[in-house]
C-alpha cells in the first residue's frame, strides 16, 4: 500500500472495509472529483436519475446489507435527498450521506455561489441535516478528518441511523497516512454491568416461568438492533403464541406452529384482542409504537404485564434496566433458559394458522375479478426461501401483512415514514445488495419481488431506469386500481384528486432503455384482469426465475382494499377530525407519556444516562 491516500480514498476504503460495495448518488460539480475515486476504491457507482430515488435506493441497500453510501452535491442535491434520509432516520436505516460542498476558502469568504441561498451562509443545509442524522462530520481539517470519519461511521452502525459527512472540494485530494487504514474501526460496545444484567435476566426468567397465558410480539427494529436471531430462537424455544407487527413481518420463521400472523388489534380478528388483553405476560421485542404499526395504538399492552426489549435496555413490567446491550443479554437469557420450567398452554388457544387458512382457500373462478380479500394470501404460493418481498405504502403494504411466508424470507415495508414511491426506488438498492451478498455467499439465492401501487409508481418511476442501467433482477407486481385507494378511504372516494393519469405501465421497460431479445437480461411484461390470467402467469417459467426485468400489471377495482386497511384508515380519519382515541389507547398513551417523563419509575442502571456525545462533530445518541 502507498504511504498516503487521498482523503476521499480514505473515506471510500473505510466504507469498503465495512462491507459496502456500491455507492448511490447523482454527480454534481461539487462532488465530481470525489467520484473519480469510487471505482479505484473497489466500489461500484450506481448512478441514479435523481437524488430522492438515490436516497431511497441507499435506504433499501442498507436494510439488506447493513450499511450504504449516498453521494450528492451541496444545496440542490442534498436537499432533494432529504425526504429519503428523513425516512431512513425514522425507520433506522444506516445510510452514510456524503455531500460535496464548496471549498473552505469560498465558504470562509461567504461568496455568493450557485446552489446556495446567496447569503454567504454555508451552514444552513448542515443545520437542517443535523435534525435528520445521528452524527455529522465536516471534513475541513485533514489532520482530524480520519478520526471524524471513523467515529461518524461507527455511530452510523451502532445507532443504525443516517449520518452526514461534508467533503469540501479542496480537501478531496488531501494526503492522509495510509497506515491509519490498517486499524479497523472499533465497533465494540461496553460490556454489560454483570450485576444489573444478571438482575434483569433473573427478573425476566421468573416472569417467563410464572406466566399462565404468555404472548410474544416481534417488531421491526429487531434487525436494526442485531437481535433477529435471538428473537427467532426465543419464539421457537418457548413455544409461546407469537405474532409480529406489520413492521416486524418476516423477522421470525413464520412456519413455526406457534406463529399466528399479524396482531392487528381493533383492525384485526375479533378473537385476538380479548385473548391478548387477558394475557398475564406479553414480551414485546424491538417495538415501534407508531399509529400505523399499532393500529391506532390498539395493540399496546398493559405496562405492568409487559416485558419490552429495546436496543440498550429492557423494561420488565415497569422496571427499567438501562445501559445494557440487549443482544448480549438475550444470548445469556437463552443460554440459561430452562425449558422444563416454561408453561405449556392447555388447551392451546385458537388464534388462527396462516398456512391452514391459505390451504383452505377455495379455488377462485377463472373469470372472476382479482380481489384484495384473497390476493395477498394466494400470491404467497409464488414465494420461496431467500426472496426479498417489498410492499409499497397503501393497499400493498396492508395486504402484504397477509403473506404466508416460507423460511428465510425478508419483508421490507414502511411502518412510520410512509412516503409513497419509496419502495420502487428502494427495491433497486435491495436487489443490488442481494446480488452482492449472493456473490459473496453471505445470503441464499432468491429474488427481489415488489408490490407497487400505480399511484406510487408514478412518484418515483425514474427508478426503473436505474434498475435497467444496473441490470438488476426484479419482479414488480403493479396493483392498478386507478389512483390512491388508501386516500379514497380516508376522504374523497370519488374525488378527482385521488385519481391519477392512466399510464401504459408495461411499456416502461422499453421507454427506459431495457435491452431487447437479450437472454442475459430478459424482459417480461403481462397484464392480468382475472384470477385465471393471474394463476397462469404465476406458472410462467421466466417469471418464476425472476431474472431480468419483470412486470405484471394486476387490475383491481378502485374501491377494493384489504379489510385491515379499511379499518385502519377509518381510525386515522377520526383522529384527523380531532376525535378522541379509544379508551384503551388513551390509557396507553398516558402511560407512554409517563414513560418519557420517567417520574416515579424504577430505574436500574450502572451510570448516569448520557444525553449526547461530542468528538469535534455532532452526535445525537438514541439510547432507547
């Protein structure tokens, strides 16, 4: 290795060391020189059509591979990506956002430069991004830049949230000692306080053994906290009745006999709510308490009967055990768990079996129109282990909660940010990460399958060009219901603002330059209007293979939607009108507020809780 590397090489090589193999983004005059070093650093330049889609794609890549990189230019470029970075922050996707900014001399002189606000203040954009990222670094001093890069990347991984790095044009080629790259970034966490950790484990075990009607709910932050395998093992070993939230779907093996689908509270099966409310112990793993993930807060459970596993601590029926790495804690808990002491429910509750429900579906009439009520279950017969399934906000996301999944299937949806159009661009990043990981033998073979609404597709359609440019293997089911059905159910069923211009969706591949008659990158397009056509196309060998660009346009009625979505949006509409929450929801929201205030709680930790850390850069630590 040479004695020196440039500053941008140091940054890109650090990303490579952490497993990143591709960089998303859009070229601009403030980042062009930096881009010259992408491929020499062993990275692939994706080249997106716009910054918003680049941000979405980087988010999708990060959710599969664990870290991603996004490069934009100062001002117009970085602000165009802000919505995507905001979503990554909300839903905890570790995206490294690198922004090429004007030279330090230009900034210090306060010049009126293009892409700025013309007031000589070059800190405005960084100030905005400080609210949407967990760490920020301004690389204007080459002496401290390596340490800033290392700490920023470290925080990105430890907190599983976006970070923001400013790279001035005059620092791109600054020389950095190459020897600094020989020391890996320290990603270790402090060991748990043995006394507090043991107290937490003993408390949890005591309650697990004593429970008469236990229930486990697995949520979507488990992969962000690195505890998916521990959550899966807890479900398998205990045999306790288990559900996931919408955000948590696919995290555990859904073929387990004690898995009972999504717990949808007031929007779901009537039998479920009274049974859960009568449980004497609920274990919630990595929760996201958003209205859309808890069905207007109706799935929240009583605090004094609930064990909540967070990233850096556990709450055991009201007592907080803080400053604990819960991956380590769960591993020790599982090692000490005595299966002979666990309760066995007799009789076992009838909470539904998704596999049996799919098997029992009557065969539809071939000429019948495709309905939302059973489509999401029936399409499950198309899935296989290793697949990545992505469902766009709206009918697709809600319907996808009824998927019946084989083992080792990954589901990506949005449960908090809900930016329509996100999923089309995100699937390009997810597919790219999948391809890299299969090549590296770190992930089993599988396909990337997207369920996208017609209105959402129109939001980010340029992503199809990115998919074809990078020759990504993707299958897209376009749910064509003539516009925004989810919005129709909130307000304006027949209003003109909820309709979209009809497009010839199946011509998009050709428009965006897909190759013709190329066996290495085939293109498949099909429109289906009834069950017979859909069942036939599901047996097509090219579509089943998932190679190349595949699009199936599924025609559905504009007023048809999954039952759970109808129920959810009715509750949302009432809340928009200012209606009070239901009594259980109000009670739980009061408890959540009290939890934030921490008044009168039992708190068990080893050190004072830190609010923030600083290392010549801004960090905002999320402890819970």
